[in-house]
C-alpha cells in the first residue's frame, strides 16, 4: 500500500498480460476502483518493475507467450514478497489452472477469461483474493498496522531495518548508535505494536512481517 493525500492508503496491483487490449482493459478497471496500477506484457518486464511497483496484488495470465509463464512468475514474486495476493487469468478451467499451479502458489485464485462477463467481475474476484489474505482477516493485525503507522520516524526506521533482516549490531553500525540504544529502540517498537513472546510468538519476526505486509520488502533499499 502507499499513502496518498489525506492520510488514506491506496492498494497497488501489478497486471501482467501479453495481449495489449486485455492488459489495458484490466489496468483501467483497477484504476477506476482506486488501485495504483503497474502493467507489464511479460514476466521479465514484471519482475523488472516489481521493486518499484511494490504490489499488494499480482494479476497475471498463466500463458504469457514465453517463459517464465504466469505460475512461474507468481512463484518468484511470492519468494520475494510473501504478502502479495495472486489472481491467475486463464483460458483453462479452474481445475486445469489449479493443476498447473500445483502447490507452488499458496492461496492463489483463478478466473477463467471466457467466464468473465466484464472486467468489473475480474476486479471483484481480485477484491475477494485480497480479503482472503490472512492479514486482511485479522482484526488484531489491522490494529497493529495502525500502530505501525503511528511509530516515530526513528522507531519506523528500526522496524524497517528489522524487516530487512539486520541484527541489532548491524542496525547500530548503520545508524551510528550503540547496540544498547538499538535494543531499547527495538523494545519500544515491540511495545508500541503490542508484540510479546507469549504463546510462542517471536516479536522480531512478527514486527518484520507486519512491516513487509504494510510497506513491502525493504531489502532493495539498503
């Protein structure tokens, strides 16, 4: 998601379709629903745009006319950004499309192009996929996301570096402060987000996951 004027947040979609007219129609439909849209004609083009697009949702044809195909693309995207919801477009039946994906893309959904009466139907299907992602169903996570957005600039930077996988010592070197100061900052972030080690939860992992699902993977910016 990205913040727009007024403090609201807009969702981002990456549309990958090798047929220009279909790509344009789908992209326009998402824009009309308030999404920020990045479109691509192939998997390599989509992967090249992935970091700057920072999508919440990937909508891709399975057959892109060349390799990687849509399933392979979605697998790569999920490896880089596990929070991204995936909707496949296909001329195959739902069963055949699911067989193509075979367990490689968890929680993905499928739309048969021939069964879609309008692009609005496609966007409705995409909305359902986004709603089905665990982070969207979890009210507690929603409150934690709000708390994340209220962190101070220094605390948010600590959360960003945690999400990038840096140790406390690495964060201290990068920020030019002591390890003890980083430890205190990390503790304050966990407290602000309501994270603790109770019930087997790892606060560091939970904070990193929350940051990534809210802002995207920060590793490319390091």
